[in-house]
C-alpha cells in the first residue's frame, strides 16, 4: 500500500466517523443510562439494552449466558455476554474487541446524575462513561466505519461485550474462551486515547474472618474479642505493606506491589464484646511476582499474627486471583498499528506502557491470545474521575479513539 493510498483510506474512515459522531454520542448515552452496578450485579437489563441498540443499527447479536448457579456462586444476580461477529473479507485474522459494561456503584458527591449521560462543556458524565462504557461506542463505530468504507479487507472483527469484570471476568471473557464460543487470533481491550497498554498488575483479594466469643461489655474478660485480635492482624498486614515498597517492577509504568484493607464488618452491638469480624484485602502483584507464592506468604503473615488465645480462630478465603498481563508474541502487530494510526490522527506518537490496574485483558493473555489495551479516555484515570463522583469523558477523546481504532483495524486486516 502506498502512502497516498493510506492517507486516502484514513480520510475515508475519518469522514464516516465525523458524519456519524452525533449518533455515536447518542449511542453511548443510552449505554450509560442503564445502571449496571456490580455489586449487586444484576446486569441483564444493561445487556438487553446494549443488544437492542446494536440490533437497531443492523448487527446480529448473540446472547451467551453462563450457568445461573455459577453466577450466584460469584455473588451476582444475572450475567449475559454479547457477541457480534462481522466478517470483512476472506481469510485473515479474527480480532476480538472486548469491553465490559458492569461498573462499581456510583457513591455520593455527584453534581451530574450518574445515569443521565449529561453533556456539559464537551464532557459526558455518568458512571462507567470512562471505564469502560465509552468503548462500547468506540469499538462499535470503528467497526461500522470499516464496514462502510469499502476497503479491501481480509479477516473478521468480533465484539465481546461482557458484564462481570468488577468480579473478575471469569463469567465473561474467561467463560467465552473456555467454552470455545470465540477463538480470536488477536484482541483489543478498553483503554485510554494517549497510550497503548501492553501489561498490567495482577490482583489477589482475600476475605479474612476472625472469630472469638461474645460477652457482656461489663465483663469483657469472659469473652474473646475478635476485633482486638483483628487489630493485631491488620497491624501485621500494614507492616508487610510497607515492606512491599522496597520491591520495584522492571516493567515501564508499574511501580511497587501494594496491599490495602478495603472493607471491615463485625461486632454485634456497642455493649457486646464482638465475637466475629471480617475484613477484605486487596494485594496488587507486579508482573515479576508468583501469585501462588504471594498468597502463601500473606496467609503466613495472617496466621502468624493471630494472638495465641484460646477461643480465637481465623479463616482466610480467596475472593479473586487475577494474574498479571504479560505481553505475548504477536502483540507487537497491535502496538505498531495503533501507534501508527494515533500518530496520523493526533500528529504525535503515543507510548506503549503498563498500568498498575488489572483488567479482563489478562484472560485473553492466559488463553494465549495477544492483547493490548486502547480506547477512549484521558491521559490518566484520575482525570476521568473513574470510579469516583462525576466520572466523565471528554467527547473529543472518544472521536480520537474511534478514528485511531478504525485505522488500526484497517491496517491489521489489510490483505497480505
């Protein structure tokens, strides 16, 4: 392909995206307007609305529901995965575009409604609009631009729209791949517009339950105080967290492992010695760490810190084990195509980096499928207020990402 051909093809894609950008904004607003808070994880209504929107613009949408027993075991109420398959030419690779529609609950402090999709000063507001409902629109409209372009292409695009990322993704991408509902050659996951993410941290989450024996607060010596014991254990965990700062990842964009206690529940009443307490912790693992060794070491810290007192016991349950994403051979094609497209669209190069977060992308990596992250959003997650009040997306970033993804896919599907 000559340079002039490439310029002409990019211009054709840009023209279609520009002509349909108001429609893309309206599509995203409708996705944002249906709550998909996880927990509680009752995400069938959101999936149904997304499927209807896709069908209204001509796509055939497959609905794949994992067994309800597995959904209940995961602590959710309903999960349906949506798959759209679009053949764009004979032969060539199958590229999956995965994005999750489940979000964390909105919390307090919003100045714009979390489910309104309001546009103010060029930004759309809503829970999940940046992480990651924006890329429902990015990927859908990039695919539509390719379909309308008339470009000679070889391969297929699949949309994988899933609804359990906040609970680990095992009923979404992992289930779709293990059931062989899809067998893509390459994959792209949601990200932000100014970098390509090639690696990310892993995550281990544990629930630690300490049991003692209740007693009247006027006679505390007759009970076994579970909260007091938990205080000792948590102090040991925080001491371990400080030691983690001495480790540094060699992967650009990732720093040190982290350890955080995020939730505590326990006690009976103010005037009762507490007989139980449960706290949940989150341990982020850098790519160089072995998850099995990390969990064993953390369990050892917990068991070793529990006071040696009759009537005390501790139980540790694994809630989540998300392995780190590591680049696989073949991911370079994705990176090069996205970087070239971004340079053309924005006039400056974007970097390939890593993130301390964890995503569904790891599940494609674990299945041997090269994947990187790129989509609509700012330079940092903090700028988007992701998972905070007034989460928002600059609509110009949506326009940029849609143009970049469309051009990159055209490059990847160019006949060889």
